C-alpha cells in the first residue's frame, strides 16, 4: 500500500465512509437498531447531557502553552490499554484510563522535561515504575522456592515503552524537541483544520495510525484534536477549527459496550457469548465490526438528535463510567495500541 493511499485513509471523512461501507457490506455479528436510536434522541435529559459532556481538565499548573500542548499530546498518545482492563483492576485496582492518566501526571510532576530525548530513552523499568505496572510475578516451584516469571501486565508496559520510545525518535528525526513544538509548528504557524491535523498526526506517528485493512477509525488522533479544540478554542483562534463537526465518534471498546447496553447495538449470540466469557478478540477481527458499528450508530444518533459529535462522545464515555454501565462486559483486545 503506497504512502498516498495510507494518507487518504487518515481523515475523518474516510473513517465515516469506510465504517459505513463495512457495516453495509460485511457486517455479520452486529446490527444497529434505528428504533432505539430514535428513542434515545427523544428521551435524553438535556441537563444531564450538558453536565456529562463537559470537557476534562487536568489538575496541573503548566508553564507555557507549549508545555500544556506537550502534556495533552502525551495523554492522548497513551490513550490505550483497554484490553488489559480486567488484569489492571485485579492487580492495581485501576482501569486503563486511570493507569495511563496517572502515569502521565506522574511523569509530568517528576521530570523537569518530558521532551523527545526523554521519551526516546525511557526504559521498561522506568515505565513499570511511573505507571505502577508490575512486570514480573513470583511463581512457587516448591515450598520456599520461587521463580520470577513475566506477569500479565508486562506486555502493556512494553507497549507503553515502545510507543514513547518510537514517538520520541520521530520527533527528534523531524527536528522538534517535544510534542509542544511539533503542534505549535503545525497549528500556530499555519492555519490548520481539524481534518488536516488528524491526518498529520495519524500519518506522522504510528501509534495514532488506527487503520484496520480498509477500515479507518483514528480514535486517538480524533480524540486528540477534539481535546485541543475544547481546551483552547475559546482562548486562541488557531484552535477554533471550523470543521470540528466533521470528526466521527471516537470508537474503542467502551463505546460499543454502552451502545449495546442501550439496545442500540444488537449482537449475534456467538459474539454475545464471546464477550460474556471475556474471550480476547484479536486486533483486526470482529473487533473491527464492533468499532465500525459504533461509528455508524453515533452518526445516526447525531442525525436524529441534533447533538454535536464531541459532546455526544463525551456524554457516552462518562455514561460508561456510571455504575449501571461500568459493570457491563466489554470486548477486550490486547494486541493494539489504538484503544
């Protein structure tokens, strides 16, 4: 596949079109209920919607715009690990989102500069320490005799290290000292649209290149751009992307789960059983259908309700944290750094 073809796949427009085509032509395990979509659009509480769709703020004091941009980039780069949700809760009593967010905050507080050189040189031991991820476990061979073996969270720690090392090297190769400098060059120095920025991010950094075969999702890249818009649009014209409404749903494992619990996504008996039994779903398999269905369903909710996509995504994400939905089983895919 050529570079131009890959670039064309890294836009919100291609996400929307490729997911719609996939659901129309290839979907076998997931269906979308238009009846439930219409019901949600007519019954959602506007006040609750507004409250749950407020933007997230971090409890940190940033030294400059570049410093804050660098941190937001780091948080979005690390927005993955959902497939390790169960072992994370069992071992650390935290989920993936909390693990990554607190790890990023710990890095920011502890290190004087989260620059590209630091990211490139971060060791596995340092990752395990900052993110509180035990990579080894003791296994008893006989009474009083133990051997250390890789723990279930070691692959996650290795993925974090790879993503940070790789992204740091790319920034250095491009001549930028950190993500803040990269973003200022792309946004502040040249008028940039949301779609342009999603494409730039997704084609520059492999950890943002969320494409499976012919189907694009770009969950992290779009979430990243949306977070920049929500944080800075009221303060800085450079971040007031006029095409922000063209972004699609940020499809991961939580969004299909919430939509399924609402009755909007209907699963086949086989898929329902796999999720209930917590069977790991490999990247590029039926998880593509789940994520594509969520993208298409959210577009249909927008059409029926008039909500905007960013607020809808935040609303559904926060609904997923409510006790009623938090206990629901969701699909787990571990061999990916895209969600």
